[in-house]
């Protein structure tokens, strides 16, 4: 499983839709995101390279109980991202990468107990 699929399933809680079962044919990965919205599918989710998608991950983690606070720092030519549980002073996760979206993905996976080697 690639990092985008891991973030979608392990962090966002989405499920992969079987395109063949739906009769959609070949194409990008589609995720079922919710029964509670008009358009319950998201296609071509790429949080490791798309900052808008990566920020969806940040907003999702901030909205959970308990909420996680995010810190993103540009330090020594790379970005450090960590998610800290509310009311705790110590970093819960701290991952670094040359790109902000990938740093967010790595830290989000670590916050869910999933390690990924970039």
C-alpha cells in the first residue's frame, strides 16, 4: 500500500471502493468517505504531494476527540511536523521531510501508530 492509501485508510478512516464491482472501469483509487454527505466518494487523494489534501488530514486530526494540535516548523532545510495531544506538552509525533505534505503524512501516520519509511 502506498503512503496516500495508508493515510486515506489509517488516518482518515476511509475505505477503498472496488471500481470493478461498481462497474466504473480503470482509473485512480476512489475512497468511500461517508454515508452522511451528498457525494460520499473522494477520487485521487494525494496528501503526500498535494498541500490541499494534506491540510484535509490536519483538519481531520484536529477535529477528533481528543483533538491533536499540529506544529509545522521549517528547520535546517526540511520541515518538521508533529501532532500533540491536547493538554500535553510533549510532542506525540515528530517526523521530518523535505516537503510539507510528506511531513504531514508521516506525522499523521505516526499519530495513528503506523510507521512508514519515506
